[in-house]
C-alpha cells in the first residue's frame, strides 16, 4: 500500500512542482515585460 501511495503521489508532486515553477516563471516574465513596456512610455511623458 505504501509503494502504491508513493507511486501515485510522486508524479502528482512532480506535476505540481512543475506547474508552480512554470506559473512563477510566466509571472516573472510577464512582470519584466510589463516593466519594460511601462518604463519607456513613462519616461517621455515625465
């Protein structure tokens, strides 16, 4: 039972970890792209 539990839990943990890391990566890239797009548009107006 323990082996089956680990066999089922391990892929779920790996998928969960990949999903979290991918979500954080996309959030970081979106923030950096947003900052790069906002800064040049704010400089001329200022």
